[in-house]
């Protein structure tokens, strides 16, 4: 694999580059917290060939937001639902902006 291909993967927000241990450390949580987010279906981390969870930067941002909400007293299931809705809203806004800047079609 060429260096540019490797660099492209690590620049990809959805590339599962982080192990559970490093992901937990990065967001200041425990591996059990990340497993709970998986169980609450906030996201599904990729599994390595050995069965280990791998997380992307996008998933880590969602997990960090979940940690904020849980630290404020929000139940984990409610926090996950809030984050899913926030994520969908952000994606809809991004698509809307792309369509707006593309101008009228036809």
C-alpha cells in the first residue's frame, strides 16, 4: 500500500483507526462506556479480524458528546437518541447547503 493511500485513510473521518483503549482514553471514558454506546446503538464500531472494536474519528466525536450528556445526568439511552437526531440534523443541513450552492438544476 502506498503512503498516499495510507494517509488518505487516516484523513478519512470514517476510517476505523482507533482501538477501544485509545478511543476511551481520547474521550476520557472507560471501555465499558464505549461498549454501552454500542449496545444503545449510537454506532456500530468496525470489528477487526480478531474481533476487536475499532472506532473512527466521527464515532469518537459522537461518543464524546454522549459522555458530555451523561455527565450532565442524561440517561445513556436518551443521550444516544439526542445525538442521533443531532447528527441527522447536521447531515440534512450539509446536504441542504450543497444543494443551495449547486444552484437550480435543469
